[in-house]
C-alpha cells in the first residue's frame, strides 16, 4: 500500500465520535459497521468483522451469513462481489476488514457506515459517491478524474 494512502486512510474520513477515557462509544445506529468492537457495541443491519482487534483476537459468538476473502491492506474483488449483494447480517472476513468501509460505501446506495478509529472512538461516514471517488483517487490517482462542479 502506498504510504500516501496509508496516511490518508488512517485519518477519520467522516464524523468522529470520541469515546470516554478507556470506554467505547455506544447508543448510535448505522446502516453498516466495519470492525469487531464497533459491530458488537453499535446497532447496524450489516456488520463486517474479522475476529481481530488491535488488542488481539476478538472472540465472539457471531456466526456470519457469508465469508469474505480480503487480504491485509487490500480491497478484493471478492469483497465487492459479496458486499454488493448484502442485505443484512454479519459478514466474516478471512483476512482483514480494515479497508472494507470503502467497499460498503461503494455498494450501498444510501446510509451511513461506521468504523473504529483505534484508541479514539468511532467514525461515521455518509454514503457519498463523490467523497468516495476522492478517497479512492489517493489509492490510484490515474484511474479517477474529478471535474469540479460535477457529481
């Protein structure tokens, strides 16, 4: 992964909800959540988990409706294919789910996607194709051209 993208991806890409010291953010509802802790503590109809957190393995009793193969530091074609057909339920990732917020924002027509901001809280991202295109452009500058004033 390019260093420029890694830096950009590590910054909150939406509204940041800060957790109380040592706590977790609770009481919010989203269309989809990405990440084990966020998916366990917040309400959403679509949950994407990989069984791992920064604190180590995350054991939970979650049984997924489907598995997604997605390597670390990537957004696989398989993730896009599976998530394009998602309706509700938990999707278990074999690999890493960190960048799948991008996949969900791409395949959902509306709503909000939430993901964990390590050590800080939760980030909520409104599904917005123009914002998503700008974010993807950092990953692969040559494939997307943005014309100001056009969506």
